[in-house]
């Protein structure tokens, strides 16, 4: 990988659009810029208003570019939503030369994803779980091994083609190139889970604004992905209705005073709640707010528990559950999760990066940081391209920042 390359991740969420910019140095990955703006063009993780989404992306990109002091032309975009599906498949291929080479691995992975898929769906990821050479199973890296038959067990993630294309379209309308669309919980897992946790079994629960994503790792590989159609917005709407206050005020109250567990709140503590229709604000006990939040949080984790037990991997999660996402910043969230899931739970924060770590050390930035880590891992295997020393290029784009500058110069001259 070239020195000091720039990688950007675009997290398109239901409540916020976030751009994280990182610089790849010899020491590792440094976060150098962040842009985050409210999102109004998405619902439950899916684009429902192209123009509003484009405006939000432009605003977030501008913030990130200003902070990072560079131009962004390539982004790794995240995708989520109830349209995402995960399934486990097997693939088998012969080993012509009696020794496994890269082409054999590519063929067996292609064979694994060669199953009937509706025309409105596409494969996002083929994630290897293990390889089997003849009768030897549990192989992580089969290249170089001797045998005549190669089998692969993989987890395949599919998504609605229209949802993926709409994300790419929004980014392209902002002048951005998207080399790859990445499953958001997969990116979040890259940011907040350790290799040890993935190895001994862990479930990541990413609670966003519109949906809750669940991804399960066993023996270091993804074995299950699914989406629960509940998220932080459900909490906000419950508060708005329960306290009879505008939605914007409900969101502010949730962030400032919210707590997932009533037992953690002092009964004497009070909060001021704005009213609707010009009525005077009211003063209410804080535990009333928590009594509204707690049942909904329990419902979300009850749905997650159902998902985990349905997969059959519940007994294999020795590392328990890691919760992340903006909604998990509420006090008491891990405690309620432990009660409902009956597993050890911790709150996941982005790790393994440098730079503006104090800024991104929040569950809200887990997906954004994960996207740049994913992009960095991809670029390690990309061919190096020679560019003039005084030109800043974001790798991956056909023309990048250099192409933009050239285009602007041609327009000015001619």
C-alpha cells in the first residue's frame, strides 16, 4: 500500500449520515476527519428520498473534507435494512494439479454462490467459514495443500438490488466513486470486535435508528446475519407520544436524560418537557421517561434473543454479546441486555485506529470506522499506481481528485 493513502467510509443511517476519513500510514490507520449530519432521506436503513439523501451526503462530505484538509472522491458505502438476507452454502470443486492454488479457491467460492437468486436481489459478500480438502476439515487457508477435492463452507449475504443501486446513485450524484458497498454490521464488527471474541463465539448487536442488525461469529467466521426492524427511532416515537412532546424534543430528551433501566434513576430527579401547540412546558420525574424507554429496549433485546436462539448458535457464544450503534449510548443498555439475553454483554467502541480516536470513540461511529478499516484491508492488495507527488488522490476511483483537478483546468483553459 502506498504511503499516506486516504480512505473514506460513508455510513448512511436512518437518523444520521456519517463520513469518516482515515489516512493509512506506516504505523497504521489514523482517523483524520469526520462529518455527521441528520439524515432525512432514509427509512429503516433504505433510501426513500434521493434528493434529501444527496444533500445530506454533500454536507457530511464537506464537513469531513474541511476537518481532514483533503478532497474525497472515493467512499466505501455501508448498506443495511430489512432487505438484507444471510444464508449458509457449500461449494465443491476438483483440484486439477493435486495442489490447491488461488484459482481453485476462486472457483469453489464461485460455485458456492451459484444458486438461484431472484432478479431483484444480488450477492453482497461471500464470507468463507472453512475449507475442506478431501476429508480434512477446519482449514482456514487451503492454498498449497495437497488433495483432489476442495470444498468450501461460506456465509452469503444478499441484498435488494434497487436498495444497493440507490445508495450508489446518491453517492455518484455527489461526485463520489463507490468501489464496494459493504454490509454495515460486518463493518461494525471489524471496528469493535477482537479476534479472540470472533474465535470463541460472539454476537454483535448494532442498534441503529431504524433497524437492529445482528451478526454472529463462531470459530472466527460469520455464521449468521439478520435484521430486526426496530431501532432508536422507536424509542423516540414512544417518548414523543408518552410525554406528548414534539419528536425533535423527544430525541433531545432521550439523548440528554434517557436511561434504559429505571432502577438506575433517582426517583427525586426531574426533567422539563416542552409541550405541543404552544402550551407551557411541564416538569416530570425522570423515572417516568425511563418507564417509557425500558419496555421498548426489552422488546428489542427479546427480538434479538429470539434470533440468536433460532440460529442454534446460542450455546456457542462464549464471548457473549457486544452491543454497539448510537442507541446503545443510553445508560443501562448493557445491563438490560444482560437480563434479557442471559449472556455477558459489553458496549462496543471502535478500536485499532489512531488519530482522532477521542472523537470516534463512541458506538455511534462504529460503522464509519469499520468501513475505513474494511477499505484499508482491500487496498493492501490493490496494485500501486504512480501519481505526481504534488497531487492528492483517493485510491480506488477511476480518476479521483487528480481527475477532478485536470477537468477543472481543461474547462478554465478551453
